[in-house]
């Protein structure tokens, strides 16, 4: 079960990186009126769009790194 979760988070990380590279609006330019319930809109409202782009790349990379670490730990069991 943990392996499927790790694979899911790797997929999510890849989607974040790919979506940011393709400049998908829902990731890097969300409507600021959604800041209450959508974290990307909150980050954009507080820090601006350029920071949101960097944050989304960072988040995607962190998803992948921590998922790989988790998979290594699962495989060691």
C-alpha cells in the first residue's frame, strides 16, 4: 500500500513540474479570489506570481525526492 502512495506522490510531483513548465494557469496564475481554499492562489496573493512559479517547481521536486526516499525505505523492509 505504501508503495502505491509513493508512486502517486511521484506522479503528482511530475505533474506539478510539467504543469508549471507548460504554464498552466490553475498552477501559476490562479484567480486570487480563491485564496481562502486554494493554496496556489494564497501564495500568489501574498508573494506574487514569480514566487508561485518557483514554489510550484520546488514542491514538485520535494514530492519526488521524499517519495523516492520513502520507496527506498519500503524496499529495505
